[in-house]
């Protein structure tokens, strides 16, 4: 089943102490004041870098990873809809074409993003349950 931004919101808001940003045009989700997932539009420069390759369809979700090694592992897993762009080189986050990914993979990425940014007490309690 194809995922949607409403699925993103449901998944993120089920996690402890998550807040959703105030701007409905630039939706984002944070824990302890730190954003771990956000809807990201492509700039004109981003689109130009795709060249002749097809540009992934919106909506695009950016999700933080624990570090660059985790980012590379996620991308190497080959989940449908997961990718990166040159603008994200050296940045611990992956991009997800929401309509092209599986809900299971999306949920795993969001939870991992939350774990990467949640305070240790929250992450430890979540993992212990």
C-alpha cells in the first residue's frame, strides 16, 4: 500500500513527545525541539541536478539518520522511494518519495529518525518497551 504525508503525520505523532510544526505548507516533526522529519520541496537547482533523470514526485520527506554510516546503510538497502541528492552530501538524512515507498519502510525510517534526535531518556524508554 502506498504511503502519504498523513501516514507520516500519524506515525510521527505516535512517538513520545513529538510536536508538529506550525506551518501547514512546510510540515515538520520534532522531538525535544529538534526536527527529525520534514517535507522538503526541490529547489530549481535541485531539479536541474537531476538532468535527464526523472525527478521524484512530491511529496518528498527528509528524515534524519543517526550518522552518515546509517544513511549509507539505508540507501544501500534499496528500499523503494529512498534516495539522496548532492545538496545532502555530508548530511545525516535521507530523502523519501512518500508515494513510492512502503508504509513499513516509511515507519522504520521515521522511528529511526526520532531515535537519532530524541533525548537518551526517551529513546531508552521507547526501546525498553
